[in-house]
């Protein structure tokens, strides 16, 4: 039986310093763009999960959308940073 000999990926240690900082900025930009897009599309401000008058379903759906977008931005930033610093 042949064994897979997969080499561990070597990442520049600076990626662990730079990428999180860039990811924070990217996440802030993504959230701002999503909020502006929501307002432009619906004419209302995006649901605020801290507002007790916001329906639970709206708050949960909006939270899921923003969390998914933030996760995608973070993955993209980490990969781009790792490629750039390689």
C-alpha cells in the first residue's frame, strides 16, 4: 500500500503578524459595504442585533450573512498575504 507523503506547507512567520491586521481592516470594509448595500436596496438600516425592537429572525439572518462575508474576506486576505510574502 502506498503512503501519501504530503509535505507540510511552510508559511513565512510574518504572515501570522501581517495577515490578521489586514484581515481586520478587510472585515471592517466588507461590513460597511454590506450595510450600505442593505440600506440602498431596502431603504432601511441593516438589522441591529443589539436592538430589542429588531425581529429575531432578521437579526439572525443578517448576522449569518455578515459572518459568512467576513469569513470569506479573512480567507482571501490570509491566502493573498501568504502568497505575497512567499
